[in-house]
C-alpha cells in the first residue's frame, strides 16, 4: 500500500516546482538538507583521513574519485530541489498566472 501512496503523490511533488507552491514545513526540509550535507562532508573527510593514515579500504584512487563526484552531484541536485520546493518565491511560472504584462 505504501508504493501506491508514493505513486499517487508523484504529481503533487512536481506541483511544488511551480512558483507560489511550497512544502507544508519548509524549515524541516531545510534542516534535513543541512544534516545530509553535514553527513556527506563528514563521511568524505573520514574516508580521506583513513586513506592518509594508510587504512586500506580496498578502494583504488579512481573508485574513490568517482564516489566523491557522485556524492557531490547528488548533494547538488538535492540542494537545488530543496531550495525550490521550500520557497513560494522560486520555481517555474504557473499556467494559471496572468503574467503577460498586457491588459
């Protein structure tokens, strides 16, 4: 039943990208985004420190670099989404608005 609820709410999620729309509790979304950013930064730092002290994590340089790039890309996308869906001032213009300037 959870899957059907998720699928049913997908169109509602995309409505949040329209200007004038926002999630019900923007502060919670922003706090969770900041926490996610902090966790990713701590994990990346811990990985770098472990490698510098010679702790073998069985990751070669290319894999480590690819993981870092993927993490940065994921965090960047998450940040962009959260910035838009938590602000009524940002987003795509709504079709219902009469912003043509003529009239």
